[in-house]
C-alpha cells in the first residue's frame, strides 16, 4: 500500500494551486510591486515638482521669501488643491492617480468592483496619512505600511484597511 505524496515531506510547503497574481473572483491580474512603487514615485515627483516651480524664484534669489511669503503660500496652496483635486477626479473616474494612470494600474475593491472615492480617501489614504504625521510613530507606520507589500498577496496596510487591491488597468 502506497502513501499519498503529501506524506513524503511533512515540512514541505502546501501545494495548493493558487495563482497569487490573479485576484480570486475578479479575474484581474494584480499590479506588480515595481509598478506600484514607480506610480508612487511619479506622483511624488509631480507633486513636489510643481512646488519646486513655485519656489524657483526664491531659490534662485530672484525674490525674497519674507516679502513674498503670502504669494508663495497662496500659490503653494493653489497647487496642492489643484493636484489633489485632479487626483480625486481621476480616482473617482478610474481608481487611478496620475502615477497609476501612467503605469497603467488602478485601485479596485477586493472583489474587483470599482473603488469609490469616499472609500479611497477615508479608508485608504486618510488613516495612514494622519498616522504618518505623528512624530516617530509616523515613520514607523509608513515603514510597516510599505514593507507589507512583500507579503504574498501584494497588499500594503492601507490596502488591507480599505479592502482594496491594485490591479493592471
């Protein structure tokens, strides 16, 4: 009498046939870690690039920050409102930020359905964003959030909190 194969090595990993790159029930392919990272870098560079353009006259000593503080403050505020407004519109329409759109990835719910703007903002971005402002704890929280992507399900802590996944568009 022969034993089944799963008894050969009691320390072997499970042999369940599960393709982690495909979302169960949704039939969509998960976005890779590299594309998610690149999308984040693109978003960050574009946001801070806009602020750098606003502050260029001050950096090049063509203007005085003290005398033009209100102008720089208003321009910076206007840029951030424009940036966040544009990203909110893209998230509402497609589940994408500018960086995600360039990288051809998008955020959806775990079942593959559309992620609402409210869920994206209030359950995905805002909680971890608020925690990141706490001295010392914020840096640790950001680090833990980021390294969680190296789990087998390709999800960060903010994805788990909101019940979202990032897929190829």
